[in-house]
């Protein structure tokens, strides 16, 4: 199944929840509105002609230039992306979904943006979402156990944010 | 020995000296054995695993490696966890070691006792030696359980719990297997059981009948379990319980557990050899052919016994090597599988073998080697008890003084209660007893 | 704290049989590094297992945002350090996918040979350490003996024995030295009888079967749902192998190679008459099957290497030029999963048009494979935990990155 067919099918099913799609990229991706991600994923998994029963990966990507000059040149506004790589064991096809969220929830610095969790759809998402939360700082609402996974529980900050600064000290260990 | 010495000094001094000598001999055997077996274990495991094992310390074969390790262990810090029960924690290794050591008191190292007209080489002759050895070996478990309990570590506790569960499962079939040779020899006296197997290897109890043959393998399995060796080394399963009951031990205390383990390995092997594999008798009665028996004087007799001792130890070392070989070959069982193996398979098999051996013995009382050969008359009469033999040995002054016939043994020989009121003139026993058995 | 009890009998009969909370790891002999499992046990029975990870976290992804792709290759070495070649390959391929670059034919066959050798080395360690987990030490050393020979081969190729950085973006750092292929073939020839030894020591050993058969059984649906991959997935009977089912850029490497995916179909493994039969105690998806799949994959890889050697010898073009360090990446993003020994190793790269990627992400196979432990270990015995975790064959370097 090609990227175009996926987009058409999803657009038909979900309408405005499918925000955007990029079919020119090497791996064509479809952008889904945050509030629609659970429904879309549920459909993708359960629709027999799609049957995306395997979640490869969830990645968090932070878009922000800390350098003022570069920020001006960038063709995007600062934001965070959650990227879902899906695969179907039955049909052996794959799909990339994206959810775009602001870097901070409603622009309030320090409050993490929220994306509904898909841990109820693929249990593989469980740890992947924890990792994205830990490293990229995106909260997954509805996740049964959203805790840090790679960093210690009391770690401050989310290291894969572009504006992250390594703490100068952690329990007596020099950070910088 | 004590009796002999008491001719020259106060008897309490004589007994003390005799006891000390025995302790030193046994201690050096156990310690030397541990030294040898740890080296052997490394060498064998090395060879099994395509390695060389130790090669440097002490010359070509690295035979001093254990000693070097011992020195290292001596210098290590004696650590104790904060929440440990201090006294029990200190005590546990010694209990294990003492139990393992104490079993040697009743193990005869060379016999020829009654057959050759002299007492066996044993620290303290116990006429229920089998029972004593098993009982004392069972005490070793206390050390393990105490160590696990007192360490204030959950892994240690698990090790102790497993050991407790394991001990109840292997002791039953182990005991039953041991009863089989006891039944055939008609005595619990280890030296008597040993001498029952004099002569050719056809007289060895393992070959006595098919049931003893199987019983031997069941015994070997249970004995491996009893000394906590793989595949039954659950109490110290390193991939599950870190190091099990001795997780928190270090240095010398830790090495005591190992001394105890290797000591017990040797003692269960010795027991196996005495009960099943001809004890101090070689496959061929070379000592008798060479004339190293009591009839040719004390020196010849003691030389014969020395040969017997070497024979016994060699066979025991082979037994230990088999355990080492098994350890480096097999994976470990799970605790429920150990209990299943011991209780569900070994126990019925052992019980069946006991029953089978009983019936066999009833049917062919004087046959040996799966019923193919006749038990020699001299050996066959041994089952009647030590009275006749001790009387014989008592009649020969040099053998009585030169060896350590226990005092109580002599005292009870002519005791009416011991005789059970029977008139047992030595020359009338055979026919009567054979008739009685039939 | 008050100890007042109204009814003294309550104290008297209050035999405490509390559940125990135990830390298995991060310092524990059977957790393959620094995995920490928090066990809640009732005696020997485990009621809950919570894996805790992160003890080997080295911020590899953050570092990847500051290095050009070729500089990040050594960091991929340190992810799955037991199959570093396969990690190199995964990252190299995803950058090549982003750059729409196709390595020359000879380079492709070379990569197949190296990647499959890496798979054998990795599976040998998996097999050996699994024996170790079950309490037998010798197979571990037998496995390392053979792995050592593979490392010797790798050393000849690239000079390193653990962290190779050999396969790189655009090709490999150097061609095979002369005479290497003969050595490789000689190694394969002598490995054939050794495999039978492994089967005798482990696969068909009664105690081994007792310890692994029907332990940690996962259904195919469960394995897929939890995102398991590699031998763990195929051990459940899911017929999925990226070397056959993956994306074109990866399967192109294996184009024309004859191999069958090692997964049970209708109660049979491919060519299983040559290998020990599946014991009747074993159920599909248990520890024994996962182990068996790895053992069969070793043989499969040996086949592939032989085919690769033939093809490599026939190919005439070069082995590929490593990409220039200063070369800018095209704008865009690419995700590619490769079949690493432990499962599907995915790399995701986002580029904003600079030489340094905007985001480098590694999707670790062990990460997803480990997550299922909590589910598999529920209700098992403590002794089963090494048996289950060992059969998942996780490498912490890859999980924590």
C-alpha cells in the first residue's frame, strides 16, 4: 500500500484529525492532531486491510534553535514532534505517524506538552512513551505508569530537548 | 591405641593422646583432601573446558594454587553485614566444618579387621557406623541454614530455605540406599560391611544383585544432592541467588564452607566406596596374594592395611572426580525439580531396590555377583557379628596391642546380653545360620 | 510505633508470611550487565517483576546530535557490544537510505558476510551465557572459544576485537585482507561439528529441557503486541525476518541469497530433520524455542556466509567509499530497521540539511524484548527468572544507550 492510499483512507475516516501529510519524504509521514491519535491508531490496528499490529518505535524530536541567527533562518516554528513508526506483520507494510505539539503546554515554560498515550493499543508503547517522556519531555496522558526510565527518578530536565542544560551537580557528582 | 598406651601411663592421658593423634590425622586428611580436590576441580574443569587450569604456582601443574588462594583468603577482610546475627554468623561456618569433620571419626580407612584378625584403622570404632556417619553428615545442613538465616541478606535466606527443603527430600532415599548394603552385610558396622566384600571384585556389593547395582546409582545421585554439588547446588546457585547462603561471607569463614563441602564430598565418596565398591579391597586381592595378612606377622598385616588405605582413598578420589565431572557438565535443576527427583523418583526406586535386595537375599543368601558366584565361606560368616572375630583378635596379643580395638568392643564381646543368650560357639555358626536363613 | 493489640491471640497467630521485595541486580551474576529486576516474591514464587533500566545510560542519542554520522559509528558499536558489526550496519544503512546511496555489489556481499559472522558471534554468546544462567559453565567457554575465532577474523579485517567501527556510511573502512576468505571458510567448516556438541550439551540435555521447556511462554499475539523482535518473536512462531520482509534498501543486501526464516510452521522448523527434535515438553514460544531458534540461526548464518563468499569472489567492483566527514546530509528524515542478532535494530535520523543530523534515534531491540519480562515472569519461580531473561538475550548497552 502506498503512502497516498493511506492518507486517503485516513482522511476519509477521520477528516480534520489528519492534519497534514508529507509524501515526498523517503518515509512518507502523516500528521495527526494530538486529540485524534488514539482513535487513528486504534483504527490502524483494527482495520483488517491495514492491520498495523506492530509498533516499531516512538521517538520524540525537539525543534528549536538555541542560536538566534539560526532561529530566524529556520522554516519552522519551535515545536516538538512525536513520531510513531508502525508496521503490519500481516501485510508487511509500514507507516509513519506524527503528532506535533508546542514545546511547552499552552506556552507556559516548564509545563510539558501532552499527547494521549497509545499504550492501550500497543503494549510496546509502554516503555517507548516512558522513554520519550524521560528524554524529550512530552507527557503522555492516560499512560499507566509514566515515570522516568533511563534517567534517575530525581533527574531534572529532559536531555534531548535542544535547550537542555546539563546540571552542574548531581548528588555530589560534577556534571560539567 | 589408647589401650596400648595405657599400659605405660595414666589412662586419661593415653586417651587424650590417642584422641589428639586421631584428630590430627583426620584433620590433615580433610584439609589435605580439600587442598587436593580444589586443585583437582580446577584442573578437571579446566581440561573439560579446553583450558589448562592452574599451571604456575608450585611448579608445573600449579598444584600449590589452592594454597596460594588460601593465603589470599587469610589476608582478606572478615566482613559482616550490619544487621547480621553476629554470633550465629560467626558460628555457622564452624558448624558446617565440624559436622563434615566429625563424620570421619567413624569411617574406617583400612580394615581387614575381622577377616585378617585385627581391628580396622578407624578413629573410633562404632558398631553402628553407617548410622553415625549419615547422622553427623546431616548436621552440616545446620551450618548452611544458620549462615543463611544470620546473614541478614535475602539471597542468603533463600539459600538456607532451599537447603532446608532439599535436605528433607534427599535424606529419605539416601537412607534407604544405605540400608541395602547394610541388609546384605547384616551389620551397620562399616568395617564389617567393608570386609564382607573381601576377595575378588565379584564380591563388591554393587555387583551383589541388580538391586544393589541400581541402589548405588541412586545413592550417588542423593549423595551429590547431600553435598550441594551441581546439578543440586541450589543453596548456592550463583545465577539465581548470587552465592546463596554464603553470599555475605568472605575470607577464611567463606573458605570454611568450602572445606566443609569438599570434606563432605570425600566422606560421601568414602561411604559409597565402603558400602558398595569393595571398601579397602581392590578388585583383585593382591594383598592376600602377596601374603600381607595377619598370619605373616604384624608388619605384613599393617602393610596390607596400608595398601587397603591407598585403595580406599583412590576409589574415593575417583568418586569425587565423578562429582566434579558432573558439575562441569550439567545445568542446575530447579528447587521443585530437585524435590520431585528425590521424593518422587529416587525414594520409590530406593524403596523398590530395598525390597528387591531383601527378596534376593532371602532367595540366594550365599550368592554374589548377580548370583553368579558363591560368597567365600570366610566372608559369609562375617555377617554373624564381630564376636568370633574379635575373640580371634583378642587371642593374638601383638595385634591387640598394636592396634586400636576399642575397649567397649572387647568388654561386650563376652557379655551375655550382647550374645542374646545364644550359645554361639564359633565353629557351629555357619551351618546353623545358613539353616536359619533358609 | 504502637504494638498494642486488643486480642492477644492475634499476636500469637500472626505468623508473618509477608511478600518479600528483592532486588535482582544491578549487581547480580545472571542479569547480563546492569539490569535490575525488582522482584516481589512469596517464598520462591515470584508475583511481580519490574525491570529497572538506565544504569548504563550514556546519552548516545544526545551525542548523535553533535557528531556527523560517521563519527557516531563508534557509539553504535557500544550499543549492542556483542554484535557491534550489526549496529554499525544499521546506522550506516539508515544514512545511506537518507542519502539515497547504494553501495556497490561487492560491498553488499562483504556486509552480508560480516553481519552474519557478527550474528554467529552474538548467538554464541547468547547460547553460552544462557547455559551460565542455568548453572552450567562449560558451554559458555566452548561458545567463547568459537567466538574468539570470529573475533580473530574481525581483528584481521579491522584491527578491533569488540568495537569495530568497520561498516561505515558508504561502505566499509577496508576490503578483506588476502587469504581472509579461506580462513573464514575454514572457520565455518570446523564450526559444523561443534554445533552438534552444543546441541548435546544444552539443547537435548534433559535438565536443560526441564529448565526451559514451557517456561516463559509467550503467544505470537503477545510477542507482537509487546513489540518483541528477532529470535524472541520467531521463537513464538511468527514468521518474520527483516532480511526477507524488511525495507528494500536492506533486503537488497540479501537479494539472491537462499535462506529460510527460522520460525516454526505447522510444527516444523525449516530443515529440522537435521537437528535435534523439539521435545514434547516444549511449547511454542517458551524459552526452549527461543534458544533453539538462535541455534538454528547460527546454521542459517553459516549458509549465508558461504553464499556471500561465493558472490563476493565473483563481484568485480569496489567495496564502497566511506562518506566524507564534511558531506552534508539531505534534508529529510529516514527510519530503517535491520535484523540484528537480538532483534530489529531501528535507527531514525532527522536531518535539517547540515552534516550533523538534527536527531539521531536508536530503537533498541532488547529494549522492547526486555519489557515483556514483567509479564512473562509473573507467577514463576525465582530460578525461572534467569531462564526467562536469559532466553530474551538482552544486552544492557543497547537498552540504555
